[in-house]
C-alpha cells in the first residue's frame, strides 16, 4: 500500500492508473477507522480496480465548541487496517497541504438550503466545511467514483447536490449503515460513550425505526410522530436535538402524498452526539423492510 501526503504525488499515480483504463475509487475519511469504513473499502474494491482512502480530520467542518482537538486520531492502526483490506493508496495530507492559506478567508463551497437544516442548523458551517473539503479531495485525487456511508445521510445528500451543481465528473456511491448487533450505527464517536451510555445508545435507532414503521402503517401526522419520538429519547436518558421526517433527497418537510421519506434523529448521550436515520419508501414496503428489520451488522 502506498502512503502519500502530497496531492501532486496522488494525482501522478491516479493518472497512471486511469491511463491504463483502471477505474479509481476514493473513500474519504477522517480516520479512526471502524468496520463501517472497511465496508466502504470492500464496496470500493467491487466497483473499481484501484482504491484510494483519504484520512484528514478537517478543521473547517468543526465548530469552535466542537471536538476537533479531541477527535480520535489513530493513523498507525488505520494504515494497518487499510493494508489488510487491500487498499492501493492512503492519502494523508496535513493541514498545510489541504489549506495552504489557512482555513479563514479561503474559498468555500456552499450548498444552500440543505446545508442549513437539521444538523446544519445545530452545527452552523459544518456542511460548508464538508462540501469544501470533499470538493478539494475530488480535485486532488480525481477519482471516478467516491463512496459515502448512509449513516451521515444529510452529508450524502449535500455531496450529491454539490457534485451535480458543480458538474464534477465523480460518481457518488452510497452504502447502507453498518450497525452493531443491537442496532447502534458504527461511529468513531461511539468511543465517547460510557458503559451505561453504550447500553442506552441503541434506543436512537429503535425509536427511528418505530417511527418509520408507524408511517408504513399509514400514520401521517408527522408532527405528532416526531414529538413522540423525541419524548421517548428524552425518557431513555438522551438529550434529543431533533427527530424529523423529511423528503428523502431534498430534506424538506414532506407533504402527506410524498412517498420517498427519511426519518432522521440526533441526540446527545453524555459526551457523544449521536446521529442516525431510517430511509423508507411507502410505495415499496418490501424494499426497505429488509433494511429496517435486518440492518447490516457486525458482531
Ligand atoms: O464523513 C466523514 O468522515 C467526513 O465528513 C468527510 C466526508 C471525510 C469529510 O471530511
């Protein structure tokens, strides 16, 4: 496995691969890798001949009160996992490579509307930071396809939009959320949970799933469903940020006729802020019933 820190070296190598008609996949990450990232790498190997993984903890997407400094950084363990998973190249730029002029005052990529709701409302500037670094990574690596987990559902929709709006020649490939056996979505931030909180944590997914089932059963009073879900999380020891039922692509509030929906939730549990979601299509029950009742799990 190659390790590169400079974009110019990454580009040279990727150009050589593409010149011999090898398809190149990029898996952007912030490191602290877990089985969810490795599932993305596995999928990447299925859709491309060459796989590049980037590791960069992006300061632009953290708010001043957030955990940028404390965010777990495990580069040696990450490289080992990626080598075992058959990655061709890991790109580990430092902050000077990514932001030579610093973060303040540099060109940013704004995806209006969708960046300002839900997590964007709770974390002002977060999705501009994500959109900016992902655009830079696409330009630095120049992949044919890039893979993102559905766990960060809003992020995925922001990236789809920016790729379409800016005509970037990169295919966006989503992957279903990978979960623990009890349903908790894998996340680097799960390590912030105490033992007691870890036992409480699966309630987030359970509550979102129950809300999705209620919609599937024909309930259409979304405000009442959201309120009930928030109450359940609060009763279970969470400090809920939101539970919202939204249109699946635009993330605007749906009309009662809308069939492509997603139930999204965010809640604090101790030091961790957990997010999760359950997409559903009310016209195609069998489609999402599979992922509702049998999420991809790891042991
Ligand atoms: O999902 C993440 O890990 C990050 O938001 C991403 C896409 C790598 C951008 O920094």
